[in-house]
């Protein structure tokens, strides 16, 4: 364990780690050392009478999953990028809950999108079998969208790991960061859900903001991962970040198209 951080398990660089727990412990140790070395008048050497300020502990790990989720979710809204970039490994379960709830909200939005007014007004003139078929179709479309949403970001983590990781990126930790990115977009998705009751324009507005925010946070977090975990220089990390963000939807669409082709070929046969 001499070459790995005792707090998060990542490889040490020059005996140091970038995780919050290590930085806090190191800062506390430095504070004790400086305080112990004082002049006769009691003022620490190197400071004009001001005691050093220890680093702020940005982790929200309490040991209680419910409390950790609430704290992490609030921080993902108030300070989304910093929270996603510094989420400690102990918060991965709480970050996963954020992703799962966001997927559920996406399902609700698809449920709304597949029920335009023309379909609603036409239900009265449809047979019971047709209404049941429409209901099953809507449920299938909504659930499949939620599952595809989760699958897409799983693919994203794998591609980032393969492109820029060089086997130094903690894939599990990166996925936790991406999951945390969904806190603020989830709020915008809920607003889109509420806005759909009042006006289609509000639905479209908040949906647009949701997608823009989610993509921006994903790109920033990926860049952070490339430069910190992957130890790449900024230019190289920028190129690999953009490449991973472009190649992910391409691979995702190809996989879905292949699955659809296999399923339809089986039906036709």
C-alpha cells in the first residue's frame, strides 16, 4: 500500500494524492507542524500573527447512505462541476442513486412525449384492444428510454477509460463523477415535467436546458478526469475528451442498430 493512497486507493504521484481525504490529512499535519514551531512571542514562524487555515473538507461521507445522498444531491445542484470532479469514492452509491432517479424522471418525460393531444382525443373512439396496445407501447417506449439512458453513460465511462485512461483512470470513480453530473439536469427535467402541464414551450425550454447542462458537465468532468487521473497534459486531454464525447454516441447508435437488426431478423425468419 506504500505506492497507493490509503484513503481512496489511487496510485500516488511523488508520494501524494489528489483526493480530498489525503489533502485534508496533509493540511492538518502541516498545521500541527507549523504551530509547534513558534517564536518566543507565540506567533508561528512564517506567518504575520495569522494561523494557517486548514483545507476545507468537501466530502459529504457520513456513513449513512440516505444522508450522503441528500448532501451530495444538494451539492450537485449548488456547485455541480466541483462536486462531480471531487466526489470521493465512498460516495459512489449515493451518486448511483442520482443517476437512477434521473432515469426515472426521463421515463416520465417520455411518457408525456408519447401522449400528444391527438392521441388523447382519439382514445374515446378506439377499441379496448387498441387502447391496451397504445398503453403497452407507451410503457415500453418510456422504460426502454430510461434503460438506454443508463446504458449510454455506461458506454461513455468505458470509452473514456479506453481512450484516455492508459489504465490510470479509476473507471468506477469516473462513473460516479458522471452520475453526480446528473443532479442539476434532473432538477431541470422535473421543471420540464411540471412545465408540460402549463405550456409546451416550458417543456421544450427546460428540456433544452437539461440537455445542454448535462452535456456541458459531462465534457468538463471528462476533461478533469483526463488531466488529473489520466495525468495527460491539457492539449492532449482536450483532444481525447472531445474524441470520446464524439465517438460515444456513434458507438452507442451502432450497438443499438445492431441489436435492432438482430431482433428484426429473428422476427422475419
